[in-house]
C-alpha cells in the first residue's frame, strides 16, 4: 500500500479535516502521481454536503488533479517518471460497452468509476480524490498536460475545462455563432474563454454586475444582468447556444426565451432540486434543451492540447488546503474569481 495524506469530509454536515489513506500498490498499467494542485469544483461542495443523495463518507473530494509521475508499472508506455499528468472526474470504466468503445467513458453503461465518492470497477474499493498527496491510476485514465501551461492554473481544465469544451464542440460553437454563458464561476469563465478561442461571439449572463469587466477581459463582447428583467427582453431570440452553469435552482423557461429558432440551451449545472419546463418554451422556435456531462478521455486530451495551443488556462486563487472550508462558503455566495485551487504541498 502507498500512504497518502489528505483532507476529507467525515460526514455530510461536517467541515473537511485532515485524513490519512492508502492507495493501492502499482499494477502493471498503473502510474503513481505526486499531486501538486487540485481545483475546487462546485460538484465537490454538492457532494460533501450530500445534496445529490447517496454520498459515501469519509469523502476525499477533488477531480481537477495535476501532479508529477513518481513511478510507473511494468507495462506503462504512455508516461515516465517526471512527466506532468492530469486526472479528471473518472479513474476507470468498463472499457467494453458501446459508450466506452466510442470514447465516451463518462456514459459507461456499467457506470464509470468516479474519481471520488464512488468505487473502482470492482464496485467495492472506495475511490478518493485529489485533496491528497498521492494517487494511483491506470495510465488510460491519466492525461498529458503540456509543460508550457502553468500547472496550478491548468488543474481546473480537468473538470471545468472539459465540461465546457465538450458541449461547445458538440453544438458547434465557432465563427458566426452567438453563445450565451450563464453564471460566471469556475465552469462559466472557462466557457467564455473556450468559446471565444473557438471564434464564437460570447455574451456573459450573470447576476453580478461587478463581474462585467472580468467577463469582457475573459473574452465576452456582451453582458446581460440576469437580475434585471429588461435583459431577457433585450436579448430575446439572440443565442444559437446557451451554456447554463448555474449551481442552484432557477427558471429555465426565462433563459430559453433568449435562444433563437432552432437553437439550444445546454444544462451543465446540477441544482439539487428539479425545475419545471413548459412545452411552449421549446415548441415556439423549435428549440432544444440538452445536457452534457464532462467529456471522454480522448476529448479531454484534445481539450488540453487545444488549451496548450491557444494558451488557455483558468484564472485561479491558489489557497492552502486548510482554507477549503472557507472557500466553499465563498463559492456559495458566488464570490469566486474564478476557481480556487488547492496547493497540495501545504497538506
Ligand atoms: P461556481 O464556480 O460556484 O459557479 C456557479 C455560478 O453560478 C456562480 O458564480 C454564479 O455566477 C451563478 N449562480 C450561483 N447561484 C446562483 C443562483 N441562485 N442564481 C443565479 N446564478 C447563480 O460553480 P462551478 O464549479 O462552475 O459549477 C457549476 C455547476 O456545474 C455546479 O452545479 C456543478 O456541480 C456543475 N458541474 C457539472 C458538470 C457536468 O459535467 N455537467 C461538471 C462540473 C460541474 P454569477 O455571479 O455570474 O451569477
Ligand atoms: Zn467538477
Ligand atoms: Zn463502459
């Protein structure tokens, strides 16, 4: 066993605290990663507070992981010690079902092995995430991160990056397309940067007037204040694609009014409770309401290579691991600019 220090939530209502755990010994296809940085995703917060139900405790969250490869198994060809490696939301999948064969492991029909708050494919061994010093993972579920990218600022690409890149690609964001991004947090700021890098025209839709200047700096050319009803009238029928990253319940119908004929709104945020959608919000204008879940391993590598080429990383606030509970409180207030990243050497 390989010992690791970590930070864990002991139970749903409890703050995170120091924790010790063992990683498995390296199998022939495994790599050992000495974790340097781990991003703090709103999904970490939903899960440590058990807002989606069925959470497993103690829980070591974290699925925006970057570190150096310390050791490799006998059969590992993709990595060597000293390489920079990234790990995102999955550490394994069945590798045999139609979704896995189409490089869409996030939709594995047997259920992917999530990086934390889940189990390995044996459905018994608990998984623990990146708020820890070391991680053992199969080489197929680790990503190559260009040494030209700042590793702390690249960590959030492993979830916020791929989660926004994948739907932008799937719904063809690019030159001549009007993209609206709802919610300027971790996912939202990556959506703005990536959509702009793809050549789309981006409008930020936010509850925070104070974030307008940042939205423009990140690449948005338009801004709409969503706490003002006039915004929904001014931008009615404007967007080919709306990327919705809001983490709390909100009225999808109002936002669908800003989608143009034959356009789509894609939900990325996972509020804990459902919200009704009126058929008429979709029927008038032949609109599509969709959703998207992270991205497969192949596409995650494509996104990392795209980010290296276009020099895209996250805007981060690097914090000691001990500050994570306060970071969660700030995240709930929308006070994030625009991703907290844990400096794992402080563990
Ligand atoms: P975040 O950094 O906290 O950002 C969320 C943003 O949403 C906030 O900054 C705020 O932006 C806006 N917002 C929050 N509460 C709101 C409310 N009550 N009404 C209106 N706007 C509100 O969160 P994140 O890490 O980007 O994650 C966002 C959501 O995506 C979470 O639910 C997370 O679980 C989910 N997620 C999904 C996937 C996937 O694969 N689909 C992957 C990762 C995360 P403004 O201040 O600009 O309004
Ligand atoms: Zn995430
Ligand atoms: Zn599968």
